[in-house]
């Protein structure tokens, strides 16, 4: 279990650094927030907003992107994020979404969350399992 957490954390850091490097090509002052921050992973001072970076490589096989909203009976991820953008790596490429567009996708399509215990977790989470074909209609181009 710790092994899975550590591996996922390492993979997550890799994606954060990759996205940071992409952002810094245009906004040099951007930086990764050290430690745990539920608001966002990267802050761009020049634009005064944050970016959340997620990875869902299993979506290559499931066709769904997991969007968490609660963990261990506490609001999390989409419910607590203050990021303007979410970047989701699906195992093939990085997909940019305005956070509000993910929420719009959920509400416009009357999606329902599911509750489950994720691999490597001991507590349950609530999340939307959104078909990539649906969610990707809400993608944005990165400025």
C-alpha cells in the first residue's frame, strides 16, 4: 500500500515538473507549491492563478477519467480546488480544462458520482467516472 502511494506520488511529481516546464516557457515565474496544497499544484504569479495536475493512466483501458470530489468523508480535489485550470494526463497526452468546465460537464450531463476504495487506499472516495469522449468536449487550449 505504501509502495503504491510512493509510486503514485513520484509519478505525480514527474507530471507536475513536466507541466511546470511547459508553463515556464511563457511564464518564467511559475512554480510548484511545496508540500500538500489542496488549492492547486502550480502557481503562475504573472497570471495570478493556479493549475492542478492530475494523472489517470488507467483511462487508457477504462475509457473514463476519474474526478474525485471526496475522500474519507471530506471534500477533496474538484470540490476544494481553487485552480483555474486542471491538466489531466491520460497516458497519452496532457489535456487542459478550466476547472469550471469540468464542473459544467458534470452538471450539464447530470452525472452521478460513485463511491469506492481506490487501489492503495484504505478509505473510500467519491468520484465521477467521466467518459473521455464526453469530458474532452470541454477541453481548453492552453494560452
